[in-house]
């Protein structure tokens, strides 16, 4: 089931996706992300010395 949902999102064409769905008029679909795509967020968390556990419990 998880794979079918993933595939459905990745196979969407611009005609299938509207601005309300993606929250922007410039988006044309979805792409698969990798773990390393989030490294910039991890770096920012480290740079700002954020405590994610504390933030999550607010």
C-alpha cells in the first residue's frame, strides 16, 4: 500500500496537481526525496543550537 501511494504521487502530471494541493502556483508535481536532502535542515538545527525535542513538546 505504501508503495502504491508513493507511486501515485510521483506519477502525477502538472494537470493532476493544483496550487491548492501543493500550496504554490509554481509547483508541477512531486519528486522523491532522499535522506541527504534534509542535511541542510540538520545543519541549520546545529547552527542555531535548537533542541528539537523541546520544540516538539511545546
